[in-house]
C-alpha cells in the first residue's frame, strides 16, 4: 500500500487565521477575545477537514481500483488501562507465531509468559496509527511508531518498550467505580480503521473474504478482471498469483530496469517507473538496462508452465543455450531445427508463432502428483509420476489375453496396481470395440501396449522386443493426458513476499478457469544451507609418534625334529 503524504497546512481548513478572516474584520481585528474565536475556528476547520476526507473516501469507493483499504481519522483517542497490561488477549503465546515450545520452554496453556514489553488492546477496528500525543493542542509528549511503540495487527494491540504508566508526561486518572485501576488517554494521529471497504464494496461479489491488505485488493481486482474478460488470461493469472505469493510483477506497459541490488532487507529492483522489493532469498531474472513489459516476472520465484500440442521450439544458438525460441511462421516446416524440443524440462512453451520470440528456459519439473481431483473416487491416495526413465514391465501371459504393461509410480502399492488394472481393462474394451465390423481401428485406441507398439502394422499382440525398454512416467502423463488442458504453477517458498496472502488462496482461481482446464500448483521447498569456510574454522595438524617395537620369538633347535622322507607303494597294476 502506498503511504499517503500529509502536507501541513494543506488547505484553508488548517489555517485558523484565514477562517477567522472569512467571518469578518470584526472578529479578527475588533473583538477583544480573538484568540478564543481563532481556537473555535481551528477546531471547526479540523471537523470540516475530516468531513472532506470522508467525502473523498466515499468517492474513491466507487472504483475497485481506488477503493481505500482503511478509513482515516485525523485524531483518534486511544485509552489504555493499567488492568489490561499484558493481558492474555494481547500477550499470550500462540502456536502460529511463537517459536517457543509449550510445556518445555516455560510456556503453559492459559498462562501469560513473562513479558519484557508492555502491550495493551487497541480500540475495535483500529489497524494502525502514526503518532501518539498526550493532548491535542500543544502536546508535551510525542511517541513515534516503530520507535516508541509498535502495532501488533495479529493481536490488535499496541506494544511499548517501557511502561507508559511510568511516564510522568502522560496524565493518569482513576477509573470511576473501579478500585486500584488507572487509565491514560493518548491521542493518535492518522488512525487507520478497518471497516472492510474492499469486501463490502467488491470482494463479496466473488466470494473472497480475507484480511484487509493491498494484496487482498489486487487479488480481488484480478479475479473480477478475469470474470469480465470471460476467463483467465496470462496477464490476469500473473496478477492473481503475484498477489497471493507476494511476488510483484511489473505494472507499467513498458519499463527499463535501472538498478538490481541488495540492501539490508533483501533484493531491490528499480525501474524508471517503479520500485520493486523482494526478500533475501529471491534471485533476479532481469538485468540492468533490460526493457520489460507489464506482467514480467522479475525474479525466479514464480513460473507458469503450459503443456500443449503445437509448434516446436529449439535453442537460439549454441552460444546462448539459456533461451528457447519460437520460429517465424514461414520457417516452421522448412527448417528442421525447429522440429525438436530442447527446453531443459522437455516442456513446450506457448509463444506467438507469427514471429521469432525467445524466452529463458525453465528448470525441469522433477515430478507431478495426481490426487483425488484427477483420479476416480476409488483412489484414496496420490500417484506420483517422476521425471526419470524407469524400466517398462511387460506381461505377455496376462489372463485377459492382451499384453499387460506397468511401470514404477509413487503411491500406495495397491492403488498403483489398481491404476494399471484400470488402464488395461479400459484398453481391452477399446481394442474389442475396434475389432467390430465397420469400425476403423485407430492407432491411439486399445491397450497401453497397443499405444506403445513400435511396429508399423501390428497384427499380433506386442512382445517385449516390440516395446520400448524404458519409459518416463511424467512425460507419458503429459503427452497422453495433460496436454491442452493443464498448466503447472511453480512457487518457490523461499521467494515468498513478506506480505503474501497465503498459498491456500490459490483455490479462488478456480472460478477463473474453464471447466476443462486444471491448474497444478507445485510448492518448491528449499533446504537451508550452512556454509563453512575451511580457512577460518578447520585446522589440521600432523604429528609424528614412535611406533611399538616388533615382538620377537626364538625357537630352540631342540624343538625342531626332521623325520626324513619315507616312500611306500600304495597300489599297482599288473601287465
């Protein structure tokens, strides 16, 4: 969210002298208590300022692009009570955000741990505040956000590093009817109240209810754009996935990359139109001086792979094998170089076939997993198709009378067997239907062995010599099942933005996809690396030590006996 810039004085509502002058020269020059009139005019001007702010927010809510995230109150009273200090609601440990271990590291259920800070609950709907003062006019105490206090939005609390009840500049007063309790009234500047504008104005129409944030607003707009366009275009998916993962894409029609650098908070990519920030685990895909269009992926944390039947692509040159290119339309059949697929992961990329366009190759997909959404109701687990060559098991004496094939898959053994039994039974039914009169036999119909048979004219059932020795399970799945209606989204967990919406929100993209199209999401986990500098932490010392003296044993001559050699005739043959 862009932080608004406040200018003071911004209008005549901030200038008490101008307001008094509007009342007439009597009140500004003749009236003896002109200071009192000036104070009254200043207070009235602040009320009018707030009314004007409310009017601007109302007009902005007419557009889903301009709808404000929060309602702004220029002056907001915040009352903190001594009895609510570090209460369980604002200071209790939780499973989702505390690194401690319950019942092991001192944390106990329903028991507030010892706190080194001082937390108090915020007023309802208050999401943020910039500054705190001890009074509205002529304050003597000013507290700045992230220096003198912080806002914990997960607990709706305000946290101080020191106890505000120990601050002598803050006025404490007893609470009527409550013994041994005090309260302090702080005046917040530019309080941000969450009245769920995005949901109440637009997101309710698409069934999207999340915590208010800029990403929530971007995802809502992406989904509505897709519904208006009649489906999810590439640009719509880019914007939706960028909002979910917190990995921004380029926004302007054309931008030029000017800076790619890292600072203390992570990767920084600056163009001539915008500034994009990523976390420390991100790797840039763009370089300085590169011109990019809207929707360009700036880092390698989010990739979309589409499988389809169409033009083939080859590497641009042997000197630059990182790019895969689409040929001009007139050379698709004339040049055999364009007839082979040479991307790293053997996945085809849908590009414009009318001109030569190049993109970087993507790294290989190691495996695809099909769950209950792709399998029939009788499958309760998952089947894993790895991107490796595995031996093809051929059974020629199957009871069905047809050659039976299977290969290694990940999953429960019983369900893997059921998967191949189902394929074989359907293939047998298809082959028997092909044998009926007046039905032309199709090469793509029949059992799995019929499909993989390498003979041009197959009359008998395939034998081992007629079939390939190995098969790539994932390639087989893509070429025979997933083409034309499946695309894969790969998200690197290490590259997720700090303010990502949560990966479970990809389910909302279902309403953008046609019924015959499915999206497979792969979450790539990266293990932590620990680098050891051998020069600094490893030492090797060689030492020489004296070995043991070898043992010797003397055998006296008297113990050695030599009985000589005796020759005897054991057997013989008479001639």
